C-alpha cells in the first residue's frame, strides 16, 4: 500500500484538472446557447407577432388565414385546458381556448420546426 500513497495525490489533481476543463467546455456551450436564444428573442420582438390575449378572430383578421390549424390538444381537465396551434409561414401561435398565450418563430434552429410532428 505504501507505493500507491505518492501517486494518489497526483491522480486526484489530474482528475480535478479534467473536471475543470469539462466545466469550461460546458460553460462555453451554455454561453453559445444563450446567445442563440437571445438572438431568437430579439427576432421575435422585431417581427410584431400576435400578442398574448388576442382572440383567434383578431389574429386571423390581422395576420390572415394560417397555413395550417393543428388539432387541439388537452381539454381533459381544468389543469389541462384546450391548446390550439396555428402555423403561419414563419411563426406559430399557441392559444389557450380562444386566446393567444404565446407566439414563436418557426425556425430550422428551433424545436418547433414541424409542429404537426410534436405529439
């Protein structure tokens, strides 16, 4: 056991160095992701997307007929209200019952590229 007592601190220091390097990579990846998210939010703000609280009728009058109205989801309980999604050429509008709750860009970088495939 005596021959391993000198190598143990070296192994611990090496492992700590690897852990710190991994943390730096993760931090850099997170910063890159934050920049992408910030850019996307700025794009959405500049596009004048349908605002929270607008009715379905108001959205359709202002932005025209959507490319596609996806099947409603939810509605099985008060905790799961009916959610409707309308797809336009460059954005998607989410409605709770008849009112907008969120609008997002329909970008290839986003996870909402093909809403019909999103269960």
